[in-house]
């Protein structure tokens, strides 16, 4: 792993699970590896921890090979090259993630939109070299971004030049697949951390304590939450960015403009049962900003969220407020 990757992993790995004594079990096995352009840490406890860990790693690599648009023969690369595919020629998981993404795009009023591949390419977020595109380049790319250009019926049909990017949902979707897979094994608990996505499963006596990174100093925590059997996913402006002329350009883009979303937030953490939903909503809420975002969450009882503003203030949705413990000096908005 090169230094850049290592630094990036370090920033992402800061969402951490803080162990309580009851969670340290005799047969706990763990593994760290690099996939999906991020660091993956898996910790599994129980009789079949070893086998479960091996199968989990295999499944993550398999799904990465289907969804990544930087892997040559993945389903998404094939769709991006041909602008179409029959459902029979792609994996069922691809059909499912595209249908879910399509629905989420409509539900979030386009704040989450997987058709923004052209914008992501212009900024170079998936390349070695990142750069600020010109306004003209972004305007031209804008014509080839938008969920209306993606048609799902008997198969997938993209209007010419549309490029899909599953970066804001694939990690969460894969985490859900792994959680399902783990049900086949005799395990007591598991902590899955895929980049900014954490899922905790298990029926221990006390809930897990999950730390939320402080976006201003990502190697420290802004607070922690007490949760069980759920996904905790953070989208933040500190996770992937570059700086030019003193300005930080981060990777969460507003699909309506192509520029990094700038609605006064530094991070959004979503807590819900499904990691795929948590992942997509965290990105979408970041684009919406605090006022619209908190309204959206309060209208969706299945999700909770913790917003951190650029000033470092924290706002929790009603259902998670009592489970959040801020670190000292952190200002929580009521
Ligand atoms: P996340 O870290 O989950 O917020 O996802 C960010 C990644 O998803 C970026 O690196 C892009 O590849 C892609 N992306 C950026 N902005 C959006 C957006 N508004 N909707 C969907 N995907 C996005
Ligand atoms: Mg996301």
C-alpha cells in the first residue's frame, strides 16, 4: 500500500468500534485488507469465526469485481461502455443495486444520483491525479448526468455518454450482503468496517459503542453512539479530498452542479438497519444540508442521523439523541 493510500485509510478507519469488556470473546478473529479503494476491517466472534472471515473476504472481493467501474470487466464497466445490458447478462445483485439506486435518487430529489460518473471523472477522484474542472467542462458534463437518463425495464438502458458510479452505495450494499452471508455460520457477533461504513451484529448484553470521527480532526472523535444490530455510515468532507489554492475540494458532489456539495456540513452519519440505505442516505443528506436533511430524516422513521456542521456543531435526529454521547467541548444543537 502506498503512503497516499495509507493516509487515506487512516482517515477512514477513525470511525471505530469501542469495545466494552463483554464484547471481547475468546474466539474473536480479525482481518484487515484493502479493497474497493479503501481499508476493510472485519472482526468476528464465535465458533466458526475463521471460516466466516474467509468467506466474507471472498464475497467482498467478488462483489467488488461486479460493481467497480475501475475494474475492466465488471458489470458496471460493461454497462458504461455499451450504455445498455440485458438483465440476463448481468448479476442479479447489479439489477438489485440499480433498482434501489433509481428509487433512492427519486426519493432524495436527485441528491443521491449514480449517473454522475462524468462529474467524478472530471475531478479525478478515481484517478491518481485530481484537478479542478473548468465551469465549461462541468456544464458540458451536466448534460450527461441525471437519473432520467437511466431506464430500467427489461434491462438497463443509458442514454449515450452517461456513466454510472456506485461509489456512494456499493460499500453499504456489499456490507448488507455480508451480514446475510454471516447468518449461515455459527457466530456470536461481528463488526464489519468498510471504509466509512460500519455494521455491528450480535446479541451481546451491552450495545456496541461506535465512535464518530471529528471531521475537524479526523484522528479524534466528536462523540460516540450506543447501538446494536445496525449499520452506521458516515459521509464526510475529510474522507477524500484535495486542496488547491487553499480551497478543499471533497468527493461528495452536488449532482445538480457537479461541484462538491457545500451546504454547511462537514459530515453526516446515518444509522439504520440496512447499510445500503445508510450509505446512500448519508451521501444524500450531506448534499441536502442540515435544514432539509433533518426534515427528511424526521419524515423517515427507519433512519436516524447525526449531522456535524462546518463549525463543529452536532445535531442529532430525535431517535438517536439519547444514544449519542458528545466528547467534551462539543456543542450539540437541540
Ligand atoms: P460517500 O463516501 O458514500 O458519500 O460516496 C461518495 C462517492 O460516491 C464519491 O467518491 C463518488 O464516487 C460518488 N458520489 C459523489 N457524490 C455523489 C452523489 N451526490 N450521489 C451519488 N454518488 C455520489
Ligand atoms: Mg454513501
